[in-house]
């Protein structure tokens, strides 16, 4: 490897002297022609083509050039010779005072090794031949670590690959990822050879970033439940509504009718009434936005934020209709202890018997029923079959503008999906009921207000979203839900 890489010192010296001979000839010529008192210069010596100069000619020229030179002048000449030598070896590199060359990958080569004398007086075994400069240089560089002061990780990896003879299997056995190594070298070359957009300082700052004036958001389904509940207006903080006391089989508030004979005394009867009390609860959303953000945003930020809050309000309203606690918020269907509670046949599942029992629990007079559940539960409902081995869940796949034209059905009742129903196996994971019998009293529908005064000294505009409402099942027996299994 060293014999192929290194130059013979004779070769370097000859090339170097050929490069310097003209400047040295000029020095010698000036020395002869500078006679005191303006004496006429002697005739110019015969000019010889530079390619015809012999070693003997060169020695004479050098002797003439260095005659009478001081030590400092000789050191300067020596440095000049070294610099020319290095420039001949590395024509595209700049050198510092230490003679170091920086190459791609940050390998550093000390070029002063190439100006050292490597002639060795040892004799090759059995041949009596002097070792030439290249071989001697190679041997000595092996002792001192070579001309490289420091190798980059990439150069070290390359040396290992050479040692493996560039055999892919051997390289892999050495733990070298050849593909990753290639990618690293490509990145070094890209950074070293020119501008690129991958590095900000090398041109990346000139590449514009595309920004689409939209916000990624998966659409939340419009609630089918909100549109089916019984909405009533509230004109004050509290609304009281009388309710006839009813139960399954007792529809008229306790009125009793009877048959009597002629002239028999009549027994009086009267209906019983209850009172529902609705007290407005407040649902609030609040956001601060800087004036700069509103003015500079590529999207209509105010409109987008408004739509986002409205959708969030609708989602929360659906949640409380189904599962609201009744404390500081409406009372949800599944939290009303007066609705029909149906025991579950088996833990963590919904069985065909559960479906039949829920339907049987609700009074015959309540016919506009709907199922409310979530997707994980529907996955199990699709597998249920009746006693005739027929599926009880029927999916309708017809759509228009991305929406189903007809909802899925089970036992003839539509099935509505919402994330606001608890997980499969929990109490309330399946609800059946007449949604028109849930009363939602609205004191204030969603209103939006803005203020520049609240955060005026911060240059922020405040947007406030407020709704006031209350709700509860107006007729609890119109609903049934599966209980959680007790074992």
C-alpha cells in the first residue's frame, strides 16, 4: 500500500528542482551582472531548455544560488522548497504553518512527512540491494503511525473495509453497516462540495416552507341525540313543570275507574302530580388570542376557533344528556335511578337475551325507541342471532354525501353510535329509550362574546362562549339500560 501511495524522494527532488530552476537561475544571473560602478554586464550564458538540464547542471545552479547565503536565507529557501513540494502533492489544498491538510471527513495529513529523508542503509535479505526511498519511507511510517495525525471515524471504517478486502460478508462480520457508511459519506460530500438545502447555512435558509391555510382535524359526527331530545325554553333561572305521576300500567296518574250497579254510591278518584324543577347551569369556554396572531394567521382564526368551540359544546351537551351527574350539570339518562335497569346475562358482553329483556322492559305505549351504544359494542351485536338463527343487527350501507341515508337497526329500532357511552361490559354500555322523553331546558343557547378590554395591556382579545341549561329524563320509564354484571 505504501509503495503505491508514496513517491520516490529522487522523483520528488527532480520535479521540485525543475519547478525552482528558473528562479534560481535568475538569482545566479543577478549575482554575476551586478558589477559596481555600472560596469557592463558580461554576455549572457548560453540558454538551455529546462527539459535538457541534467543533475550536474542543477547542482551547479544550486551551488551558485546558495553561495554566500546566510543561515536564515537558507532556512527560507528550505521552507520554499517544502512548500513547493507540498503544493505539487496537494495542488487544491491550503496549508497552515504546521503543514496540515484538512480533507473531507476531517482527516488531517501532516505533509512534512513527504519532505523527510527516508533512505535506509539496510540491505534486503540475501540480495545485497539497498532499500529504496519509498520502501524505507513505508517502513518508517509504520513505526511512527503514518502521515496521518488523526483519522475521522469514516476513514477508520474505510481502513477496516480495505483490510477485509472489500468483502461484504467480512465487512458485516466486523459490525460495519455498509449502507449507513455510504449515506454518511454522501452527506459529507454534499456538505463539502457545494450548497445544499439540508444545511441552513449552505442554502437551506433560501428554500421557502409551504404552509397550507387549513387545520387538520377529523370531523366529529353531528350528534343524532341532540336533535331528538325534547327542548323547552327557560325564561328565568328556574323552570318548574308539573308532571303526571305515571308508571308502567298506570298511565293516568292514579285515576281509578270502576263498575257499579244503579243507585250505588260512587267512589271518588283523582290523579297525582309531581313537579320537575330545572335550574340553569352554566357551561363556559374561554380563550385568549394575541392581536398579532389574529391579524397574521393564514387561516381565519376567529371563525375556526368559533366552530371548534361550538362543536365541543355540542359534544359536551350530548355527554350530559347520556351520563350527566346532575350536580352542577344536567342529569343524564344513565344516572337517573328511576329508569329501567336490566340485569346482564354475562359479564363483559351483550347477549341476545339482554336485547330481548331490554325491549320487553319498556312499556308498549313508548314506541319511538332508539338504541344508543358505541362501536366496540356494535362489533358484538353484529354477531348476535335470534332463535331462528337470523341476525338481529341490520346494517344499511347506503350513503349520500358521506352520510348514511338510513341508520343501522336492531329489532327494528335505529342504532346511534357515540363515544359518550361507557365501554363494553360497563353499566349503560347499551341504552334503549325514547329520546323525545328527555327534557332539555335551555335558558341560554351558545352565545359568543369578545372583549379587547380584559387583556388590553397585553394586546390580547378574549373570546367567551357561554350556554345555560338543565335537563333530566321527563319520563324515566321511557328508558332502559343494561346493568354491569355482578359476577
